[in-house]
C-alpha cells in the first residue's frame, strides 16, 4: 500500500501514534466524520515513513500532524484547521482561523506540541484502532 496512490481517492491524516493528545484527536475526528472522509496512519508506520522520505527532508523530521489530500500536504495548524472544515457540527467554524498568519498559528501549535507529552502523556507503543474503525487505518 502506498500513500501516493491512496491520496488520489482518500484524505489521509498522519499523526504521532505515541502521543495521547494525538490519539485522542484521531478518536475525536472519527466521531465527527460520519462520511468517513479521513483515513489515518501513525507517523511511525512504514507507510508514513516511506511517504515522508519521498517528499522532503523537513517532513521526514516532523512530529506534526499532516493532512494529505490529492493536491496538498498541510502541516501543523493548517492541517488541524483544514480538518475541522469536514467535521460534523459547528467545528468547521474553526477553519476561519486560517485567516490568521501561519507563523502566528504555528507558534501556538508549536508551544502545545512541545509540551504534549508532559501535559497529556505518551504511550510506549502506538494505540491500535478498534475493530469498527480498523479499515480507516493504513
């Protein structure tokens, strides 16, 4: 399986599989994604590592969330806010924060990201999806 092929038909979110905040965010997205638009892979997975190696050195070293669509790769706050556009409920309103300059949004994102293990904890292994959603994980 290759993300390059999958991204033509699927929207993919890469996330830190060890991070409790990230895993909880994935569960949050799944609950608000009734059309199952999003598919997921941990940054530590072989498929994600292979994809990152093909694209750019700066992406290879990322610990950011990535949103991969047919035509775009979004990172950090841009990825998070673009994800909200497709969520059920009032969550799409958060995409208005995309109007704020990226360097400001990303500075807040980076502040939280650097402290996420301290604040939310870290798993020793990647969390496995439940059977109901297993098909959404690459």
